[in-house]
């Protein structure tokens, strides 16, 4: 567990516990111990098991936490995910924060897995975006990987992505790419967002490393892929749903990115029971 | 804007920008200025407008940020929400974090408003839960209020809620309530989670302030409300959907709580355009 | 030891040690070990023993720290409280911070115990207030409990307490209570501060959960208790001293609160000796 | 206001407000404004006026805060200390934290002034110690200065003070002083704690810069001062009360130090009234 | 000034000032004002002027700080860099931290400019490395840019650089590059460190984006450049000094990187004088 | 390892790793283990061995870290300094930060040792200054000690040093020293910076504890030492190089201080090799 997760968990616990868990402290004797299980109540792809361990161990390092599955596993409804035993107060105090994290991350992994399943057999990788929950990006991108997806850049610092607004400000795709090549770290590729075949052509002519086809009709995507002909990587973006993703992948693009993987995945249904 | 929001925004910006926005810094001249708008691309109930202002002002306090709507407003698709003008780099660098917050919070407010609309004319208040995103609870609960909902407790510290696990550990509802009354801060009410009419009766007999009807069939809820007869507040919980909420409210409960308001609201569709 | 205490101890050590304990580092060889005792030099009720352990263990986790008494114990003058052994530098460097905490918290517990002793046999609970030392509230309220007192609310967030200023702003007790009932979290009780019998009556008529009798003469307190007749909890406040508290308790109030428990308790006399 | 005070004030406000001032937010309209005064309810020496300003300005920078006295002033009972006007919620939310700081610091300044008054006309300076409240040392030492006292070292880093435990560990005063002179920063003086005339003599013979007379009878103090004869500064410590301090000062010592200035000063009685 | 710089400056000031500037506070009246200049005492390339402004403004926002040159300028010995006026204490208290930053950053810019001058007319860009001072990387890389250099990656996160140790662990260059291409963010280029022509060949055959020639003799570098023939970018590294850099550049490499720009640049001689 | 070092190491790792070491994570299997050595590639005086241990243990506490030398040792080129074994990813991810710290601190210790060697047999101690790298002062001053030097004050808080600017503001040396004696903590000595014999005389007449001879010619230094005649400690400062330091020491001064020990020491050449 690295410092990023420890800080996140401490912040989440502080937010929930504040000056104290008044219910458990009033009702549960401090020395009471219990056994508990964490249960999947729906089919899900698991993500966050070690994060949930960190929640309980931050409260009490002596809690026994035995995972029965691991992140990335597909889990049928009704399956036990973790067995716990230890101090009852710590189990009850940590329950909600642990579940909140586990449900959120497994929700993302589960949705990602559905998208990935839809493009099975085709080369297109399913990518996340920067449309993540503030403060949780690293964990959400981890959950996408657990669901079989791949990560787009982690932030504004590890990849050059030239969007329409940058192009407007620079005057043209050509000038935007030239400036980026001159100034940005030479280890970063340059991706250009395009909406038309002309823009695809111009991007190719200035040797963009990656071309994003933004909100294009599937037919135009197919033409673009033909035009690009392997001279750049191709990423499709916009209007990506479970209903459209297969057709998009069949155009031959290398990657398909969707913000909904992270910003609109419903929480997976997971609960904890004291035995 | 209080310190909680400032810290959250700084954390979110740091997560996204890291050592620098390589694209904007390479392509956009530092002195360039632009005008931009933030647009609702679907019907939504707005939440987070001041938080998004804080994002841009953290990057550059001289940016002009003019809201055209306020939190809590119902907004038709296609409406301009904010007009901005100022340093182009700051506008582009802040865009994603501002939208991530605005889309997430407006998503919650919009979903909450749908639930509230469903119980119109009945006394039941729509409540959130502690099933929130780690680190964002205060803002998410604010978004629930903007959607017309009410807040349940903010954490483990501002209300005694005795759940089945507490009851097991204490031996009975009676003993759990007695201990809570003896030890907890006298300004906190005591709520008991019940699953049967017997549990409702026992809770009444020890003068619980609030009785939660957990995952009960609507008929049993109605019986419970009759049994309680105003001697305690009544909260319904479990299986609350847009399809079930009206029937639940019609049983006469005081409150209906649902985790999905915060943990499964899809992001509202909002974008920013440089003019 | 939770994060709150660890942070407090780290801040206190940093404040005292800064870039180094120049005396010990110059004079004591780094490998030197010693044995030491912490001694009560007056009668006291102990509070803070685990906090003082945290001080030494933050400096050196290998120090042997053996408590000979526990928080809440009444301790005669001259009693050994802790035996320590380990690195001499760490013992000397930690001494002052450990004692500062132990003396401050035991001072509060000792004073609280005197108040509690005075109301023995009567139902009135002795309460602290929010008049605590900035940054130390949780520990000070813990010390009050160790002295046999009970805690009032922990902050502005876990109880509604309507004071004269709120009443003025709202226009009347009735309107203030109504607004609070409508808006505040339904798990929080509503307490009203009153100075006259009329205010007590008005508070009763709007079903305040708790009525504070503020700075009333003992006779008026008695009348108020009679008037309230069990329909609300009653808290007495103002002019509470060791000389007045028994008479106040005899009026039949449920609680008596006093800021002096925390803001004016003299430090208990405790010292550490290297053997 | 420097960062130290800003951090302290933010920590104190967070501790008190947590997720929100439920009373004011429910009852006071957000746009309501009020006028208020802060009043001394006893004679006191003021300390902390700028710190209390920082409390209100952290909550709302537009609050008008007009001090009618300044730190270090002697203030008769009943005097107005500050006039405030601005947002009512901010005034009520900040009241307790502002008063807690002002009462604590003025309590220290007031007690210090009494000690200083007792030694009027004699050369002895009244010194504080490191027996301060964790996290508040700088402010408490500031309050001592406001009361007319002087500060001893701020921590373990800005002065060498060789106590009995250091002497034991080193083998003798001579060796302890020699080691300190060899290793410690050459800008720091060396003070030795002594309990007997022999120890005073040994300290003189190794040219200690300052000699502390610890818990000596007044007669032995007088002899020590004669023996030292100006060859070192002299500090008296131990059993310093309002009853003993004049006799101690009359022995001719340069400084008298007392922990009670900071660890046992009762809070000064100060309140705030909304007009 | 962004949060990164503000945090760094606050940390540096806290480190230097601790509980107070005892000299200035004792000697300089609080209301005293002065004028001062900051002077270059050697030829230098300036870097850090805005950082030094932040130092003074953190202490006192009313200080007048008028730069007479800007970062990146070549400055003859004896030139005034900044004129200041304002509170004397703040000027004296901030002097050392401001100069420490300015001297360090200008030292790096000045050394970088010498390297850049040596390769004038050739295409090779001068690059820094990750051999920077802990906590100062962003500012040091900024100083390199001010000296005319370019930045290599900012950390382990914004570029794939496969070194000998990675190759050993993977088994071969081919497998290492394949794994990196499969797993790393598609916006990151892949650079391989090579020591022989065979390694260069293997890197080319797996289409490495960049090939680093590590500690090669200039002749072998030239052969490598010929072999690569524009199919990858080429970076030379190792034994880069003012004496060797021109010969290295003449081999036709695209970039030359050197740790000494940041880890061994002597401080530039700059001082401040009160007028 | 104290909190200061832990915080510094965490900050340095975060700066370098950000959201992840993309190369190692892509190429090195998570369970891979390796053995490695850290090697001195030049003669050096070692400083920072425990700091480098902290770097690896922060990443993975199970790494075996076996130092073969200790701080303060003189190390011939080619010597193994540390043997490591454990998780390959952690070794590679920590390498650069560990070496950056070790090279920087050993560079300072090595340069200090050269200065100390030059004054061998003479009484003059070699002192550092406050001209240190922001955020690293404590470690840099530690490195000076490891090289055989002594530390000047750690900041503005632990010694009074009256410079020309203070003298100007006070009006004269006499008035500056008098004010400092009256106000500053009595445990701090008073040092005065002088440039002429007259200033030396005036400093003596007001009993300055230490006299700094600033940028004086060696002849004037010698005269000053004669004039002072043991009545104050003497520190020489300015134009201190390996070429001049012996002559300065021969004048009989007690201390010689030089900023170059910390601000201009080139990094020592140290590398790590996976076996």
C-alpha cells in the first residue's frame, strides 16, 4: 500500500469518523471481537480489495483480513469476498468507508469489463479518460485496468493531446504540432483531435504520432483509418456506448476511449455482515 | 469558498496538472487571452457552480467568471451556464477539473430532483446516506440539497444509528438503546434499524427517537407507521428506486433514504467551448 | 493511538525540538541507555498515559514504557505512574512534551472529579463545553470523561444549540426552533438557551428537546424544572463553581455544564526522574 | 499574521466547525448582518487581539473588526475590546474560537503581569519556561511578553541547559559543560542547573554562562549570588508563587522562571454580544 | 506563482526563521522601512527572480519589488537585479532565503548557458536529467530552460526509459521494448539505453522511438548515428563536460544530456544591500 | 530516521514517481527480486547512508539494505558502499532518489573535509553558513559535520548575528548590541560583523560575545585577533577558498565560515548496479 492510498484512506476515515463513532463507542464494549464477511450481492469484477484492507488496518492493524478473491476476478452474485475477524468496534467503524471504496472501484471495473467484452476479438483497446472523480484518479484508472481496459494519460503532464481549442489558439494543426514538437519533452508523443478527413490529412502531413477521431460517424472513422494506413495510431472518441462500441472497433481503430467508464459507472452492490 | 473546497480543488488540480500542462505550455503563448462558455448539454439541476469558479481562480485570480445560473436551478439542454474570459492557458488547464466537479455534482442534484419529484405532495423527505465518494462527502451532500433532498447524518459523529450488527453485539435493541442513551452526547437522537414489527415495538418501548424500516415490504411499512403512530420519526430504507419511491412515501413515512443518490448518479453532460 | 493523537504529538515534538536537542546531543553519548520514572507529586486523577507513551515511541519505538496506573485512576501524591527504560537521549528529549500533555490532561481530569464528587448522589451529570484549548478539544474532552464528567457536543456540527444571539436574529424562540427543525439533520436534538420562565415556556411550547437555564438564580432554576416537568432535558449553565454546583444540582436539573473544567484547570504536578 | 497563526486558526476552526455550524446555517439567513462587541468582564492584560481578528477574517474577510485596545494594555472590567460588524453567520460561527484564544492568551498575560508587578523595582526579569500547551508555545510566549515577562528559550534548539539528568549521564558538571562547549553551536550560551553551593562553584570553575538555582532556599540563593559575583548570569527556579517571588528577587538573581505562567493561568473572562 | 512555489517558499522560510528572527526583532523597530538592491557580483544568466519576489511577499505583501532584469537574461557583473523597498525587518528576514534560491537557480542557468554556447550552430539540444536536488526538481528544470537547455522527462511517469538493469530483468532489449509497448500509456515514447552497436541495432529492429548512446566513445557515437539514420531520435549521455560536448554534438546526435547541469552547478554570486 | 527525514524522502519520491514508474511497471514482473550494490566511483567522504536506506524502505520495508561503510568515513574510489537485495521494481524505482541524496550530501562532506584538512594543526574550526539549499538545511549541516566541520547557527532563531544592515538601522554597533542584549533570549550569544579595526574595538567595548571579521585582509585579521586578545570569540568570513584558508587560520581566529561548503559542492560520483 503506498502513501497515495494511505493518505486517501486516512482522509476518508477522518471524513466519516470525525471526533468519533458515537454509536459503536456507546454500545460495543472496547474489548469485543467479531467475525464478519464481505459479500458480492451482484455479479461484478472485483477492484479495491487491498484498499479495503488498508481501511481496516488503519483503524486496527491486528484485524485478520483474508481475501477470498483478487482484483480483476469476475465474481458471481452471492460470493464471499473477504473474511474478517477482530475488534468489533474497528470492524463496524471501518465498514462504510471500506465498502464505499470497494463498491465504487468494482463498479468501474465491472462496467469496463462489459465494454471490453463487446470488442473481443478485435484489436481496439478500451481506454479511460481524464473524466475521473477529483482525488481518486489513480485508483479509478487502476480499476479500469482490473476490468481489462487500458489507461489513457494520467494527467496534463504525460502526453501531448492537441484539442480543437489548442488548434484555434495556434492557428492550425500544423503550427500546433510544430510548436509542441519543439517545446515538449522529447519522450512524449503528440496526439491531435480531428473532426474531418481534412484534419486527419493535415495531422498526417505533420507526422502526428496519434490521431483522435472525435465524434465521427462510423463511416468517416473507417475512411480515416484507411487514409491513415498505419502511419499513426488511431483513437476513437465520443458517443461510445455498449450499443455502439463494437461497430466503432470494427472500423479498425487502435483505441476507443470513454469517460463513462469512470464518471458514470454505478456502484457495485457489496455488503458486510457481522457473523 | 471555505478551506474544505480550496483544499479539494488544489488536490484535484495537482492530480491533473502535476509538473505541468505540457500541451498548453507548448502551444499557447503565455499572454494569450480567450473567451469561453460552459454549456449544459442535457436537462440538469445545477450544483457546483462556485466550486468550478474556485478551480479557475486558483489557477488565475484575474479570470472573469460570470455565472448565468445558480445552484439548484433546473436547466434545459443547450443552456449557457457560465461565461468566462481571461488567460487562455488557465482556461484550458482548468477546464477538465472544473467540468469533472460540475458534472459529478450536477449529476447528483439531477438524480435527487427526480426522486423528490416522485414524492411530490407527500410528506416524505428524500434523504441521502453515508454511501458517498471518499473525500467528497460534504460536496455530494450539498448537491443532494440542491436537488431538493435532505441530508442524513454527515458521519459517525453526528447521530446515533443502531444497526443490526450493533444490536447483535449488545444483545437486544433495548440494551443497545439504553447504553447509547447513557453514553452518547445528549444532543444526539437515537435511531434504530428494524426489520420486523416486533423490532419496531421494542424500539418504541425504549423510546427510540427515530425508527428505520429496513428493506421492509410496503405493506409492513404501512403497518409499522400505524403502530408507531407518531411516537417516533420513521425512515424507510432499502430497494428505493424511481419505480418504488412513491409507493413507499404513501405509507406515511417521514423520510426515505437512498445511497444511489450519491454512489450511482451518472455525470451530467456539460462541456466548455473556447469562443 | 489514532492519527489525531499522532499528529498532535508530532506537532508538539517538532515545536519543542526544532532542528535538534542541542544539550542532549552534545552531552549524552548516542548509545547511552537509562531507566526513568514518571511520578505524581500531588493527588490527581490520571489522564493521558497513552498519549505520553506515544511521545516517547515517536522518538524511539524501542523504549520500554510500563504504565503502573491507568487513565481515570485516582492517584495519591508520590506514586510512580510509569517506568521507562531505553535510549537516554530519547528519554530526555521527550520528557517535557510528555509531561506537558500528562500534566494538562490530568489537571482537567482532577478538577472534573472534584465537581463530580460535589454532586454525588444527585442525578445531574457534569458536562464540559466548547471552551477548550484550540487544537486539543478531543483530548480535553477525553480527560473530562476520565474525571467522571460527560461531554457536551464536540463542535458546531453535532447538536443544535440556539443561543440568545440566534433568537434575536430569528425574531423569536418559536421561529428559531421551527427553522432548525426544518433544516437540520433529523438526528440532532434542539436545545434552547433561556434566561426567564417565559422563555422556558415558549421553548416547551415548540417542543425543544433540551432547555438550557443560563445564569439563572437557583430559585428560578427550581421553578423551571417544575415547569418543564420532564417534557425536556434540562441543562444548567453559568456561575458553576465548586461552591455552587451542589445547590444547582439539587434543583433537579439533568446536566450542569462548566467551561472552567477545560479552560482554567491548573496543571497537575508530575515529574520525571532518571534513575 | 504569519503562517503559524493562520495554520493554528484554521486547525481550531476545523476542530469546532467540522462539516458545518448546524445551528447558524439552519436559523440565520445567509445574507443577515449584525454588529457585535467583545467585552472584558474582569480586569485583564490583553493578549491575542490580532489572533482573534484572524479567526473572523478566515471565515469572512469582509467582516469589520475594530480593536479598541491593543495587546499589552491593562483593561478594566466592563471595557469594550473590539467592535465587529458583518455577516451574522460568520460572527456567530467564529465567536467561540476567537474567545477561546483571546481568553487563554489574556489569562497568561494577566497572570504574568501580577508576577512582574511583584518584583517591581528589582532587576530580576520574570521568565516563562517550556511548560506550555502543545501547539501553542509561540503564542503563549508572546502572551508572556505582553504581560511584561521575558522569554526563556523557545525549545531544545536555542540554548544549552544542562540539568541534573545530563550531569548524571556525563559524570560531572565539568565534563558536561566541556562537551557542550565542544559540540554545540558557538552562538549558544551554556546554562547549568545547580542545587548546592558546590555545584555552583563547579559551574563557575568551568565558566558556565548562566547558573540556574533550582529549588534552593532563599538563603542559599543569596549565598549563591554572592559566590557568583557577576561571573555568570543567575536564574532562580522552583517554588515561584505570587507569595515567594519578591523574596526570591531580593536575593539579587537576574531572572526568575515559572511554569505556572503558561500551564496554570486561568482563562480571562471575555464575552461577545450581538447588538 | 503557483502552489508548488508557494509551498517551497513557505518551507524554506520556516526552516530559516523557525520561531523568529531574533536579531531583527531585537534591533529593528517594527515600523522601520528601508530601500535595498539585489546585485549580481559575477556574470550570470538569471533564473528565479519571481521566486525571490514570492519570498518577500510571503513575509510582507506590501514590499515594493521591482525587477530590473528577467529570467533568461545574461547579466554582467555589478548589475542591479532588483530594487526593493518596504519594512526593514521583512527585508532582512527574507534576504537569505531569497538569495539562496536566486543563487542556486542562476547558478544552474549560467552553467547550462555555457554548455549551450559550446554546441552553437549544431542541432544537438542540451538536456538535463533526473539528477536534481530533492524537492527542487521543477525549479531546477525551469532554470535549465532559462539557460537555453531543454528538459528530459520530469520523473519516472512521463517517459519510458529502458536502462541496462531493465534489459537484464527482461532478458533482452526486444522483450523489454515489447512489454513496454504493450503496457505503457500509448502517449509515451520508448527510449533504450545502449552501450554497443549491437544494442543499437536491436533497438532499431524493435522500433525504439529514441536511442540513448551511453558512455560511448565519440567514434562509436558517430557510427551509431550513421546506423540509426534518422529512424529514431538519438541522445548522447555520459562524460559530458565543457571540454567534450562539442565533439559529441558533432557526431550528429539530437540531444546531449548531463546531470552536472543540476547537481554540480556552483551558486552564482548575488548579494543584497540595504541602502 | 526522524520525521524530518521521512517527510523529505516522501516528498522526493513523490516528485520523482508521481503516478507511477511506467518503465519498471511495464517491464519488471512484480514478484522479481534482485541484488544490487551502491558504489563510490571517486574518493569521497560518505554522508547520507541512512537517508538512502530510508528511501528504499519507504518503497518496500522488506528490502535488505547492508551498509559497508558509515557516514564520516573516507572512501577510496571503487569501494562498495551498500549491498541491497529485494524487490526489483522497488530497487529500480528508488535508485535515483537515493543516489541524488547520497551524492549531494557526500559531495558536501567531501568538500568540507578538504577545507578541514587544510587547517590541520591549527585551532580554527571550519563552519558552514545559512547559505544552504532550501528544504535541505538540516541534512546539509549534518553532512558538514560528517566532513569534520562544525555548524554555525541553524537559522535566524538560535543566535544573534548583527550585520552591517542591522548596525545601520540601529545607528551604531553599541546601540545594536544593547538592544539585542535587552530583548533576545538570555541563552543566545551576540555576534557582531565588523569590517574595520574601529568596529572591532567598538564591539569589544560593548562586550560582544563573538566578533566576525568580514572580508578583511589577512593582515587586518591578524591585528584584530591581537586587539581582541581572547575577550571574544573570533570568526573569519569572506573569500575563503582552499587556497586562502590556511593563511586565514594562521591569524589565530577561532572559526572560519564558508558558504561554498553547502552551496557549491559538486555532487560525489556514486552509482548503483543491479547484479
